[in-house]
C-alpha cells in the first residue's frame, strides 16, 4: 500500500505520526499554540529528539513529550548561530541511532526555512523523512491587521521576500515592486528597512505607499507599526522592535483592526 503524502511509501500504523529512525520536518506556526496543527502536536508528543529553532515559542515547546531530548539549534540573523553543517550532522546522527527525530521550525518549513539543505543531508544518509507544514507568519500577520494578501482589482499576486540572504541585503525586482498596487511580505526585513526603502523610492514607488510591520505576529506581545515608505526607516528605528517582524509593502491595517490594536496597547 502506498500513501501519496508519504516520501517512503511505507504503510503506517493507524494514528502513527513518527517512526523510529525517521526525521520529521515540521512548522510550529507563528507562535500561538492554538495555531499549531494537530499533526505537528502529535509529532511533538511522540518525538525522541526535538531540534528546534530560536523562534519556536516557549508555549509550543511546553507541549513536547516528557521523553524528548530538546536541542536548541536556533539561528539569529547577524547574531549567534549554529552552523547548518552541525544541524544536519545532528539530525542524521540521531536518526541513525533509531530515534524519532523532529526538526521543528518556526512558521512553515517550506518558507525561508532552510529546508532543502537538511532534506539533502537526510536523503544522502538513506533516512526516511516527512514534512509537516505550518502557518507561515505572513498569514498570521495579515490576519491581525484585517487585510488580505490578495484583493480583486488591486493585486492578483503577492510576493514573499527575504530582507537578507547569505550575501547580505537581498536584491529583488525593485521596479516591479515599486508599481502601484503591488503587495509584498518581507521576512527578516528589520535590518534592511532603509535599504528596501531606498531601492523602492529609487525605482519610482510613491512616498505614501503604505507599509505595515507586525512584530511577534499572533503572540500576546504582538505589535503593529503602520507607516509609509517615506518614513519607514525612521518609524522603525523609533519603535525599537526587538522581536521577529514581518513587513508588508502595500498594505495598511484596516481601520477596525488598527483601533483594536490601539486599545490592546493602551490596556497592556
């Protein structure tokens, strides 16, 4: 019997999620434990070893089974981090010992999650694997401001971009992004905000283009910063964001969502 969503095409016991000697790559979502999928929750409870990223929330890690060995393999942009080679080595070593290994990433592992490097390492070791998706932070962040990533008559596509890559600030098709009505969700864009601002203005983007930053999307300490392209860098510096932030180019919070956010901040 084969399963369309099972890389190894091996039969499973009813209800089973992980097998011994297998690696599961899973997304923990943006941080709110209520947004965790049931499948990932089961994997958390069954795993022998969990290698987790820095942005996986404490709330979610508290759901791990008592038997699990927890290893922090988190990375921080422009900060302390474990090498990708070491992470891959640990994944393979644990699985080769017959352990059920959960590689837990924040958001969705297929969106800027360095998934491919780790999949290759597991494949080359001849190990079985699965990939469990999670809610990516762009979905949680846009929901919190009462907007949609796409809208009829405004934009028929949306771009998921990274603010920086292995070479530094990431370059994109700025001329395309500068057009009226374009929407982009930028991950890891705090440190590159002034660079992004400059590139878009250089390519003709309107100074009043709405820009929204959502820090700690879905979490109790979420903050929303609404600004424009003209004042993006200065407003971001003034806000002194310390948590992970998602930047939307071309979207402003809906009025009702903005009012609710203001009330939440006043009550905090």
